[in-house]
């Protein structure tokens, strides 16, 4: 089959790779009909996530048709011919974490748990197409994909909704929604979102749905800010103004009630010297992540507020404002999304017209053009917000 593969730092390549096969009785094989390029894929391409190997199949946002199931898959849950969306965390459904609906912390799905334990203190769940740190599972930017624990993960789509309407149930819509949910939004709250990429956009929509009085989008790319503004959100260009000062102006001097970091480890800063400082430290591996957005969110949030972190971080950061966090009673909540928890309720919201994740799609390309899709997405060319790939 054809698949988009990691070919070294700053390179992906569509290659012929072996077709996936059933390896475990609870596996399924899915013929992929739609997949997508995620912002966190760029962390792999940019070389900030260790343990990638040449030829690893990329991609963790995908959906398609079940073409084969293992003997241990409950036929009442999944059958050949079912149309499914596959969540990015691989979860067994039976461990303590899964029982608590903390699916991205599954204790049984990562065969390389020892590597993750050395990195993070405890292992994390397996993730499709996201390095050998999270299991080395082949991803979904391919014609076919093997799905472990298939009776726990895939969500059957039995309505006539298009792939584009439901594809993002695999990751970015639940991630954005969880980011807003962790804010514990109350009537009248002002919510500021750092990053107006796809996850940030859907976090903004989710915050409004959950009752925010005003949602503020912080970014520097004109097309991203325009997209947020057209969706009814207030925008702040961090290259034009000092973000904290502007947020104080917009909130009567108190700061946003709730803040969401939808940027993560490759954040940029409006100040060239500050931006260069963290880029140099990251380049020489004095820190692994650039935490501009996280620092700014903590320092900007009102006292007693909540900072929700859904942008991906991978290792260690410098100059974390622990004093502001502790002394001003700020609550910090975070986590890789527990996608399985949110898929069904979010599907209902899509069916009811309450959420429209298709608004972030700007490019649809054949799988063979995946390298071009990565290029325009990474370099923010052609106003590229979100790329959907068609195998």
C-alpha cells in the first residue's frame, strides 16, 4: 500500500509499505477514506520528538471502512463494513486509567512503556503514528491501518454526515473541547486562547458553546486571526501589541478568567530577543520546549483563574513562572485528550448543528501530495490552516 512516512528531520515521503495485518484477536483493519495533517505532526518532522525512525508511517487523525476484524472483536460493537472514526490514543478499555476514562493514560496499550517511563516518569498510552516513545504504531496517513483494541476505540458513524464533518472527532475537536471543558467556564467568563491553529479554533468554538461571554484569539498569522474573527471571536495580534497589556485592557484590568494554551512546544514570541533566547536554548538542547505561550498564559490569567494546556509539550522547559502560578492561586490543568470520552457527545453536537469542525479545512489533497501538504502547513503558505488527505 501507499503511505506517508517520516524520512528524516524536515522530510516526509510517500512510499510503498507492507499492508497491515491482524496481529491480535482484538485488532481491526481499516481502509482509510480520509486522514489529516495535525499540528503535532510537525513536532515529529521538526525533530523535537525522539525515537522516530526512517519509514515510520505518519498520522493519527483518520477514519474509514472496517475491512477485517480479529476473532476477539465483539461483533455487536464492530463489524466488517462499518464506517468508523478512529481516536488517536490507543486504549485497552480495562485498566485503571481507562476505567476512569483517562484513555490517553492507558496502562496496557504502549509496548514501549519503558521508554515513556524514562521520559515522563510513568508510561503513556500508545498513539498512532507518533514515534516509538508511544509504541511505534503505524499511523493513518495511509491506504490501510491496523487498529488495536478495535472494540474500544473506533466510533461507528451511522448517519449521512460527510467524512469532513466527523473526521476531526479523531483528535482536534475533542482536544479543543477538552481544553475548554477543563476551564470550568462560568457565565460571564472571558476565555483567552493562545494559538489560532485548528485546535485553537475548535477550543474557541467549544468555549463559547460552554458559556463563555467572550473568547479572545491570540496569534500573529492574518489568515488565522481572520478565521477566528469571522467565527465571532475577538482577536489579538501578538506582533502588534503586548499581549498581557492588551488582555488587561479587554478585561477591565483583571485578566482573562480562563486561559487555554493551544500552542505547545514550538511557540514563538512577538519580541525578537525573547524569541531568539528560547530558540537558541532549544537548539543546543538546554531545554526541549519553547514555553512562550504557557508563560504568557500564566502571567496574564486573573488571580484564581484556570490555565488549560492542550498544546503538546515533550520534555523540559526553562523559566516556568512557578511563583505567579502558586502565589496567585492559579489552577493548571492539562493532558493529552481522552478522545474516547468525548466522541459520542461531540458527534451529537455536530448532528445538531451546534459545532461545525469543517470551518477549519482549507486544503484537501490526495495522499500522494502529503509532502506538499506538510510544506504549506509548516511554512504557513497559501493561508493553510488544515489539510485533509484522501488516500
